[in-house]
C-alpha cells in the first residue's frame, strides 16, 4: 500500500472494510446479483484414462 504513495492507506482500506454492514452487503447483492442475468459455470474434473 505504501508503494501507492500514501502512507496509512492500508489502515484506511481496512477501516473501510470494517465499516461494511450486513445491510450494505444485502443492498449491493440485490442491485448486482440479478437472477435472470446470471451466468453459471460448472467445473467438472477430467477423469484420467487408464491404458
């Protein structure tokens, strides 16, 4: 964080994270996680072939 040029930026960042409330998470989820606009991916492991 100090490499970005502002001393104390790390502390400000984590302070902001700590201020996030469950209501904030719900509000953002309702706005951006829209069911009919979602993309679902499924990762299926590849079975190894035995000779």
